[in-house]
């Protein structure tokens, strides 16, 4: 959200814009923008007169509800960038802040910009980073939160002022999910979109919805095609069919053996050939003659008498 400078009863009296011609332009020098980006409060500014090019800037601020002088933000003093991270400086979202930005070239002040605004209604909300993991019938949405939540978002700010919205899109139908965030949510937050149809394309986007603003900055959508459902009935039928096939093969094999035995192609003998018996006897006597101990079992003695 962009806005220009507005009149304020506490505005300093020496606001001016010094150009090459030496003319003074009051209250028309800069455009400001404050953004919540990756849970950081970023204030940026742009000079309307592009012919004025300062080489460094210094930012000062004060809180309207606390009568005090302008405070210089140390890490935003003598900087070349046209933005300042105020996450650790501003701690209350529902507060009005007055900001002064001085632009210098060397030691010469070229421009002084001033603005005051109610932060809760003027902050622009950029969507958080997120990832999706798809399954057969649901999607896990992982939203990335910082390891430590800044003070300006502590408590129930995300629940009541900046609720998280997850949009699910499929076939032209959009469904909005409003997950409940814990007061101390940090790290990765996971939300499950369930009851989805397998083998269907779904797209997901996330954003913060400001309760007082209609402007919405949605994240780029991330889409996925869910895998098809596994046919459990077919797999069970395949298992049963495999078992039946194995039994049939075994039955055919056994039947074939029995038939071959009956017709005489396979002959099962209970006695050993005499040639084999003689070979066994010869080897046994040779071992005994060489001094080795031979123990003749009853079965072996029966073979000797065949």
C-alpha cells in the first residue's frame, strides 16, 4: 500500500526539498510504503523528484502516543539503501508512528521527508513462504514461520488482526481454510487439507487477511496432481490367483510322477546293485588294513551279506 505525506500537527517546521534550482517543495517529496515481509516490518521510500539523488539517508521516528523527541534508528543512519528494517524497533502494531527521512549528499541535506500513520491499517501484508506435500487423498501445507516471532506480532495479533488463509482450488471451485494459530507459533506450521479426490489436480495459495483492509496479496499458487488410489480388490484377487496357480502346478507335477511310475517309466528300487556293494566293501577293508578304525553298523553288515 502506497501513500504520500499527510499534514500533522507535530510535523517539524523546517520540512523542505532542495533541488538544483533551490526551490522548496513541502510535503510532496517522498512516497512511503511499509510492508510485512517474511514477518519483518520493512519501511521503504522513494523520492518523487528523480533528479535529486542523495548518496545516503538517515531515519528518525517517534511514537505519537508517547510525547518524546525524534529518535534516530542507529542501523538506519547514513545508509545508502532506501528502506529500513524496523522489526526490532516498532513493537506495537496498533500504534501511530511519525517518521522523518533525511537524504544527504556529503554533508548537505538534499531532502527531508515526513509521514505519520497508524501502522495496523497501513501495513501491506506479503504472503508467507510455504510448501506442499501431496498424498492420495490429502495435502500437507507447510507454512514457514520465523524461529522467534517479533514482538509486534506477539500474542493474538495473528489470530485476530492478521489471520492466515489457505485457499484450495480445483475445477473452478475455491475453498478457504482458516487454520487456528497458536499464540506462540514458530518454525514450520503444518495444515492438512483432507477429503480430496485421488488422481485430481489441486492448487494451493496462502495469504494473511487484514480484517480492516480489502487488499489481499496472495502467494503464487502451487499445484499438484494427486496420485491415483491403489485398487486393493485387484491386489487381493492377484494374490488368491497366484496361490491357486501354485497348487495346480504342484498337483500336475505329482500326478505326472505317479503316472510315469505306474506305466514303468520310473522304477523305484529298495535294494542296492551288487556292484555298489562290492565297491563299498573294498573301500572298507582297505581302511581297516591301513590301521583306521572301522565301525560296522548293522545296516552295513547286511550289505556285506547281500
